[in-house]
C-alpha cells in the first residue's frame, strides 16, 4: 500500500509504502519512498506533490508529478 502523508516536521510530505499485511494492522510499518522536504532542501527548491497518476489497469506503477513553488510551507 502506498500513500502520501504530511505532518508536523514534514510540511511538504512524503510518499511512503507498507506491506498489505502490515497496513491492515493498528500500527503499519511504513517505509519512505520519497521525502519531499529532504529533496527540496537538497535541491534548494520548493517541491510539492502536484499529482499522482497510476498505470491502469494493474496499477503496479505510478508517476508522481512535482511542482517547484506551488505554495510556501
């Protein structure tokens, strides 16, 4: 399972994943796939997630669209 999460200390957010079995528990074990706050700092950019497109019908792949300067944190 993949999802996008934002919270205190992660203003831009991050794309993360968890195994389906773990996701179904009360405390899933998430692994970060892309940390937008870290990427923005490393590239000195203002990256934000603009959108997510999945490759149908299997949805085994997706494309994350980023925007530089969409909003300020």
